[in-house]
C-alpha cells in the first residue's frame, strides 16, 4: 500500500542505506506476512465461526480504543522533529542532484525550477 507506515519507513531507510538491502528486506517481510496470513486464514476454518467472530470483535475494539487513547494523549507537535529531519534530508538530496546537473532530480525540484 502506498502511503502506509511500512512504505514511509522503507523510503526513509532507503535514503540512508543500500536500496537493494531495504527492498529485499521489505519483500522478505511481505512474504513472511503473507505466509502468516495464509496460516491464520486456514486456522479460522478449523476454529468454529462463533469463536472467531467474538475474538475478532474483541481484538478490533481493543486496538481501536488503544489507538484512540494514543491519539488523544499525543502532543500537537509530536513527530515534528522527525518531519523536519526528513525534509532537510530531502532538500539536501535535491541540492546534490541540482548541483550535479542531473536530469534525475525529484518531481518537486523539477517543478520548483519550472522544468
């Protein structure tokens, strides 16, 4: 999924580490998660439907309340430092690409230049 937490973490890590390693790790994690999903999907056919219904309802409620509580207790400026750091790194990368005269600059940098 484009825009989920995993995507952002992989994108940020690819800025600092080898893209091949990060891509391989992300694909490996996707493979493992797919296997776990298949196993749990099979397990739901073995366990009676009534139990899986109530278990899923309870888990959904627990995680929903937990996320609401985290959001409620979060300070307004939480995550601002990380956002500023990523923006600074992106700006540095754009400047490096612009300085090298590369045509492979980011779309945002190209838009700013009017290309």
